[in-house]
């Protein structure tokens, strides 16, 4: 990733005063404690046990910063799961959900109306329900269902480790997937990356800052190379949306070769795009070929940046790119001069809808 221009760009990401001024809610600190949050979440879950249950499918219902943990869990576990796992972001459930479904209702606040509605429907269908929230109405109506309590007082997207860990550990405790032993590798790698992408690490040695400079003023198109990174790519998009208040789009190999690629045939671009390829050493050989062909086709039409996972185990590889994307989105927020924590439009919509009674 080149950085011939970043030293004289303003605002300077190497000026801590600039970061502190913009980051009013201290999202940098909340993000940087990801390794400790994973440790805390593992310890909070402890040796919790569940009554025996052999579901025929798993549904994780939630929205936004709460739902993304479901996508990441799906990416992590897809090679091991012998039953389908579906992440659902809606009020109403598809009809296949029955008493044989394992249903997770996940809402950090516990008050998100889509999740509450889906949970009520799941209860009515006698699905086996697990509720995850930091309180709110979800906790009030959980009744006899398993309830997993999250620490309160965070923005939902910063609570990602606290939501993701119990999702994975619950599936292990129910013997739906094997107990994994690669948490420590992920935690140690995150501690290394914390130094690399720290505000204290100057731009020439800091790839998160460099990519933020490169994406400033551009519309990032995030292309994931493998199913392991599908959830990560969505996390990148949503973190750029919420933290940097910026548009970003996601697409996936090989599907994008059957539609999105056609948009590159045109030479008159409708926006100032930049492509970010999220890559992993485990990606399929045919995908590697496809990426080479993509670069040949579009390399002279757009800037293309590649970010590779780090680490050995799947968990470390996934977390390495989540952390990179989270830090990148915060640096982008600083470059745009916006407070990463503030989500006024999301709150506005929730408040307005809250005035209309649900049927
Ligand atoms: O990041 C956010 O704040 C949002 O995407 C929320 O997660 C989303 O609105 C759902 O709220 P909750 O996570 O409290 O269910």
C-alpha cells in the first residue's frame, strides 16, 4: 500500500489532538480493547451448560451491530455445521421456523422492534430460544428462555466480541460444533495489531491509516474473496457507514463475476470508486485466478487495494480483518471530521417509529 502523499495530507492522522477532538465518544479506546473484550466474554460465558437439543436449523435474529455477529459466526462455522444457519433481519419469520429450530434473539439494547417481533413469532412457534441483550424489553419478555446478559453502556457495534463469543460458545455447549481452541491465537494477534494500527504508530508504518487516506473522498467497493470473509466484508461496510458516516458497498467472489463486473465495462464512472479486495490465504484456487482476471480488466479504471488476513487459525484470520476494518473506519471518521460514535439518523428513525404503536 503506497503512501507517498499521506504525510502532507490534512487533517494529519499522526496528530493525536486531532483524533481526540473528533472522537468524542472514545470509540478508539472501545475498539482497541477488542482482545480484552474477547477474554472477558469467554470468562463471562464460563462453563454454561444447555439442556440437550438437536435442532434441524439455527436462526440468528437481530439488526445492525447485533446481527453482524451472526454473519461472522456463520463464516467461521460454515465448514463444520451440519445444519443450516440463517441470519435474519426482519420483523417476520419464514415458515420453516418450528419447534425444531434453535432461535437466537440478539439485540444489544434489547429494544429493537424488528428483533422483538421476530422473537415473539419464534416463541409462538415453540422454537427453542436463546436471548442475548444488555437488558431492555427482550430481557423482560425472555421468561423461561435461556438469557445471556451483555455488559451495558456500549454502542452495539463496539459490543461485537460480547455478542459473538456467546453465540459461538452456545453452539459448542450444545455440541452443535466442536469446542475450538484458537481463541488465544486470535487474542495475541489482536494485541500485535493494536500496536500496528495504533494512533501512536506513524502513517508510513500504519496500514490502517494509509488505507484511510486512500479511501478519503472515494466510494469503497469491498470485494470479499472467500466465504470466510463474507461477514467481515459486511462488517467493513457497516463500520464505514456508522463510524465514518460514509457510503460503502460490498460484493463477493465469485458472484460478482456474474453481474457487478459488468458495471466496470463503462468508462464514465458515476462515482469516485476505490476497490478493496479482502483476501485470505485459504481462498479457492479458482478465486485466485478470478481475482487476477479482475485486476487485468479493471486495473486501469480504478485504484485497487488488497488487504490480507493475518494469522493461522480461522478465528485469528477473521478477527485480523475485522480489527483492521474497524480501525480504518475510525481513521476515516477523523479524516471526515465526524464523531464516530454519533448515530443521530439511526436514533431519529427509532424515536419516530416508537411513536407509532406496533400492532
Ligand atoms: O450499531 C448500531 O448502533 C446499530 O446498527 C444497532 O445495532 C441496530 O440499530 C440494532 O440495535 P440493537 O443492537 O440495540 O438491537
